[in-house]
C-alpha cells in the first residue's frame, strides 16, 4: 500500500481571492492497486504530526481511522476547528 499526503496552503481569503488568477497544472500518473491518497485541508495536517497521519495507512479500517484523526485535529484546533477536512481515496 502506498500512502500519499501532499500538504498545500490555500491562497488568499474571500476579500483577496478576486485578485488571484489560478494557474492550473495537470499531471497524470497511474495509480497502483490499493494505493491510498489523502486529500486534506491545512486545518487537518497542521494539527497532526507526519507520524500520526502516516499511521492512517496502517489502520485496518481507513474510514474509522480517518474519523479518529479528524476528531483529534478538531479537538486540538479548539475554537478554530472550522477548517478540518479530510478524505481518503483507495484505488482498486
């Protein structure tokens, strides 16, 4: 199983977003069987260590493992927990 987490930050806020011209780059790469991709917000990965995020790959049940770490990130973020989002994709 391959586990990929590529953290990126959002650019701008609602007040500055109108001035931003996005540049879209595409890259295609075939996924291997059982490859796991994690798509998450900075509110998720900023609250967790790399080792905690990587432990998701070892979870026997990715859905409950992901929910556990989302809950932990929300708890650590406290009142700033409005930006904790994560989704796991598994190739077949």
